[in-house]
């Protein structure tokens, strides 16, 4: 996220003075493969490809327990975050019908956080609390899913969007996620994006206070009574889900610049990108989350006294070299790069 100097400075000053806690950090890739222990536990390969970051406890079947006691390392900046975060991959669909995975690149430098600019692909993770003592951190065993891989129509632009960078170095990144009327799209941008494309996926901010999961991984959480919250703000929770939880957001920067030549796009002129689910609209963007923070580390961050940082709550951080050493053994051995006749898993 890159806001222009004046817009960004004003927004940060206002939110900081109000006590908002804004934890932002990067996580390197830990695997790219067809696994989904939340939606398809025990299945391998699963129907579509995912890109995964976080702790090395990730595998085809993850127990509903305290993941921080199972993982031994993490690809994320905070040393105590052994959670796993994953989303669908993005593919380029060439005029000749072949497909190539779009690579992810590190996010921009912000809040004096060098780690996030050095990740190998991966995701930038945000946790936000309006102020101290306003949210309850997730509990061990908590997990949730947001979005619908089968959706092919608009729903909530404020919760899932794609930013079309207007130039190199995150050009045009001057407004909060999903709020730019010109550069943010709920579906894939219809035109070439000179600086690449950024995905944002936001999760619900209310919890029923009882269930760590639900059969569809959604019903135990909910949006505020007034509807989904905008980035940096949360609303009042409904009586059915009275506990306010942190605003979790995932941010992925896709380097689409190698695919901007419209002569390589489909002959009908349609935009050429497709999620690994087979979604050519982008409306089916979704995210999975398995909580794995150690002890009270996340709660401390959410109870800081106003913080825009990767170290809110005095987080222990690790060097990028340690994060890149955190690996897992592949469960599904198949090629994930190169050119393909079809998206891996298509037709299953």
C-alpha cells in the first residue's frame, strides 16, 4: 500500500492520534501446491492450486488445535506468528490458449519494515484494531474462510478488490485498499496495468464467541450490523456475533507486467487473467486462515497505544534469511511454473 505523502501522512496522523493499531508485515511463500486443509482436509491433490505462507505445520490435514505448538518456524516477519494464510493463484491466459502462473513480488517499503520488501513472493498481512481493548484476538484452533470460489458476480468491493497500478513502483497507490474509484476493481481490471495488479482480501470482524470453526468455515463469524467494514474501520457487531475480532486483511502483489502486450491477450479482447479455480472474473477471490500466534503476541499488538508498524506490541521479529529457511516437504509433486495447456486441476 502506497499512499501519496500528504494523504498518507494525514490519514496516519488522524488514526494514530485516535489510538488505532495497525500491524502490517510480510510473509514469504512456504509452498505453492494443490492442498487445502480447511476446505478439503486430507485430500491431495485438491481441485485447485493455492499459494501459502506462514508456519511449517501446514499440510493436507491440520488438527483443530494450537498450531503454534506444532510449527517450528514461520515465513512471516513476526517470529511468534505460526499461522497459515492462503489464497488462489493467478494465471495468465495467452491468445494460443496456454496458461502461465503470474509471479508474486514483495510489497512496498512502509513503516520502516524492510522485511516485507525482501520476501520471496508471498503475502502482506494486516491486523487492525480501532484502539486498545476494543478487539479480542483469535483463540488457538480458530480458523475461517472468506469469499466464494464459485461467485461470478459482484458483491462487496470493499472486501475483495484488485488495484491496477498506474506505473512502476506501486504507481497510483494513493488511497486505502478497495477505495479508489479509478484504480480499484471488484473483478479483474479490464485493461493492462503498467505497474502490475494487487489483490486485497478482507475478513469479517465479528465472532460468535463460542465456536472456533463452523462446517462452512464462515458461520461462526459475521460482518458488523451495518455491513462490511471499510479498511481501517470496524462497526458494531450483531447480537448473534457479539465479539469484535481484529480486521484481518491479505494483500498480494502480482507482477503482471510481462503480460501487458494486448497482442498476447485472447483474440476477443477480454482481460487475460484467471484464478486457479477457473474464475475469469475475479469475483471468486477468496482467502483461508488458520490462527497460529504464540501466547498473547497478537493480543498485545491489538492493545498497543496507537501503532502503525510490523512490531506493534513489541513483537519479536526475525531476519528475512531465517524466514526463507523455513520450508515444508511437497505433498503434491507437480510442476507449478512454466506454460500449461490448462490450469492445474482444471476439470477435476
